[in-house]
C-alpha cells in the first residue's frame, strides 16, 4: 500500500489523527508533530526504521534513521536504535521537530516555473545552472534560487529547504520536479527509486545511427581511475536501461534522438551513448574534444562556437502527484541554443 493511500486512511478523532493500518494505532497532533504507535502481531520482528518509513508519516528512511539516532524516537519510553526489531505490545513514540532555518542565503536565480502548488514545483532548468551548492559553486545555484522563489517551504529533512528529488547535470537543460515538504519528497523519491517516473530527453549525437530505435541495457558504475566520471561496468555496476528512437538524421554524421530512461544512474545517457559510439555533441567528458573538430567541414561553417555545452535536454517528465494520486505530465520545447545548432544542421546538411 503506497503512502498516498495510507494518508487517505486517516480520519478525525478528538482533534487528533487516528487510523488503523495493518493493526496499528496511530495518534498524533498536527501542531506538535508527535505520533504514537501500538505494535501488533502483524509487524513483529520488523526493523524500527523500516516500520516508521512505511507508516503514514511519509518521511524518507534516511530522515527516520537520523531522528532515531538523535533521540526523537522512543520504544517503551526508552531511546532505541534503527535496527531494533519490533515486538507485539511495543509502544513507539515519534516526535518530528520543527524545521530549523536554512543557512543558505536566498538569491535571485533565473529559471522558468512550469507548475507550482503547495507540495511541489516543476521547473525548466536553463543550461549552465548548478543544482546544489558544492565546492566551486557556493552561490547562484538552483537551491539558492528556490529559497528565494518559494515562500511556503515546510522543510525537508528538518531544514527549511527545497527537496531536490533528482538532479540534472550543470550543462543539461530541462524539466525537474522539486518537493516543498517531507511528505511530497518521500512520495516522489519512492517513484524515482522504483522507476515509475516518465523521463524523456532529447539529445543531439555524433555518428550515423543506422537503426530507428533501440535499447541500451548496460550497468553503470564509478570509473575505476577517474573518480568524477562514470563508465559501463558489466561486472559491478548498477543496472541502467535507456530506450531510444531516432527523430532526425543529418549528413556528416549527426542525429537527433529521443531517449527514455527507466533508471536514474549518474550520467546514464551520456555514458550509454558514448559507449555505443554516439556521444552527445558538446560533451566535454564523454564526447569528442576540439581536436576531433579540426578537420571537420562544420568547423568552417562556424558551427563549433554554437556548441557551448552538451546538447542534452530533459523534455518530458511525468509522475503521480502526491496530493491527489493522479498522473501529471509536463513537456517543454528545446532551448534556444539546441534549436540554433539543429537549425544550422538542417539548413546546410539535411538529407
């Protein structure tokens, strides 16, 4: 039973939450965010952190484990550990503290809002925008911009911050969804983890693509030598599945592909396409460098200056909305820089 339906099992009883879920009694005040559980036979021997994650509180397992380790969970009036095995009759008390202020300073950052409600925001990330603060990118990230834009954040993981459910590389443009509260974050994260989210990309790639469609089902793992990069690793990588079909082909060895990814490995599309001999145009890590372009006729047509980043765009994103349980889907067109490159290819080199 998923989180959405658990939440809808709740009813009112003396001004508090009260519900029966798999033989459990859950009582909690909305104001103090305190929840009480009486453990029944049906969940005997379940780990404490697993049980609380699957309850109707809708917090991630990482968040639950942090609360347990910091003393916000008691079993039979005593602090416990995440791995404690529950027994019938145990009384579990969970207190969720109010979010603390975010230490990052809100900043004005440009991005297009496609949809926004009280639980989430869907945005169109421009190329060149870093998602999270990191060494070398302490300011001007998407997170800084979201803190400035969103005035109704209730906090993620105990901090007043937006919930980044998934990421796009700095130089990849397109659709992202961001949660505004723990419940929405947990609900969306579960969909991404189980492959329920529809994720489609458009990529301009090198090489003559002979087939009209195909699939790349190859595990991806951290590169054994270059630790900031990923690589196809059949023996130790995690499964990565990318489905593609050809939209358009150009002379001199270029093609526009639509790629649907069923998993979410780091750099998955870029690694898969490079491994198959069709790296993304402009990809400075997994693609061709400037040396490759020296003898190419496109260099004489001033094409290279137009390609300032990897030509990869998240064009479609679909998921189940945490508030009403209906499927929602969003689409955005290609950004101007990719349109310009493709337009140049079509005007000079189209079949």
